């Protein structure tokens, strides 16, 4: 005898992945999005130029600096930061709407953005920091991407230690030596967070009805 899994209403969550550039958070994010239909990627606005293959409105909203600053003044961002001379920010309205409807949103942002999100939506935030298995592996990954010139790779390596220093501000840490194991760990984190009692807004009514049916 089988029964359909009951759907219990819950608030959505914000799953944040942060790491030094090259540690593999983008690969983890893509793997999760490809296999979990119940989470979508937050699309940030940025002033940096598109990389080859990036699509406006899908990878980022590409805007000029004047437009970005106007959005800051209008308080249209949940978080924003300057990274390597470019602005990045998360538009507020679509994220708040998604959470209220029980939809999960994935963020690929740095520690600065994560701190700002924590100030505004701490109850919905799940923070995961991704570490490389070694400094040598990080440098090799940056060079293998072949998207940035050598001086940019060197700049990213120099900034990695400062970024890594914020690992203790996160709820979970994944050391990304094996991508498959890291994906499995990330999925386990997400599954557990979705079942947190305080996040399941429909649980009280469900339990009340269940108790009534048993008496």
C-alpha cells in the first residue's frame, strides 16, 4: 500500500555558496541547479563586462555604474559589494517574493554580500563556504579556466587568503577535493535545512489534523 507524500507549506530558504575564486563553487551551483528543480539561481546585477558565453538576464544583469549606483540609492538591493573593481548586487523584490511563496534561491556571492544578507534575512539564510583542497590546486584551477590573464590570476591568488579568513562566519564548510562528494554533501545540507521545524509554516495545521484523525 502506498500513499502520496503530503505537501506541507514552508518558507523558502536562501542557500549561499561562497569561496575564493577557483575553489569550485560555480561547479557545485550548476550541479545542484541541474538536478534539483525546487531551487533557482539568484541573478545578480553587475558592472563588470560579460565573459564569453554569458547571457544578460541569465548569468547576470549587466548594467553600467551609473545605473547600479541609482539602484543603491533606491534601496533596491538586498546586498551589494565591490569585487576586483566591479559592483555586484542582489535585487531585493524577486528574492523576497520567492521566499514568501516557499521557493528556494541559490546565491553565488562573497562574504561581504553574505554579511549583508544576514542583516536583512537571517532566518532564511543557509551559508556554505567552499574551500579548495590546497593552495596548489586553487592556482591550477585558476590557470586551467584560461579566461583571465596571468596578472588577474595572481591578483585572485593574493586575495584568496583574505577571503578564506571568513570561513568561520558560515554554517557549513565543504572542502572541494572531489566534486562528486562535494555535491552529495551540499544536497544533504539542503535536504536537512528544508526540513527544519521553524521553516515549515504548515506543520502546525498538519499535526493538528493528524492528531484529530487519530482520536
